[in-house]
């Protein structure tokens, strides 16, 4: 399955938001977001060259 970068970023934001909601202490959301971003940096968007989707 291939997704474009826009859909990948949307997925990352949705998953990140769901993970943040599981934690108490909303004042630490920036820290949680930084960890989520580090995780997603390990998994580049599943796109073919040229950004085509299938």
C-alpha cells in the first residue's frame, strides 16, 4: 500500500493526537509530540518516487 505525503502527515497527526489523549498532564503535549515525531522519522512516507499512489 502506498500513500502520499499529505495522507502520511495526516495519519501521523491523528495517531499522535490519540496517543497524547492517553496521557494526563496536557502541559507536556510538546514533549509527547517530540517523541511521536522521532518515531515517525524512522518510517518515511510509504510513497513511490514521484509521490504516486496506488
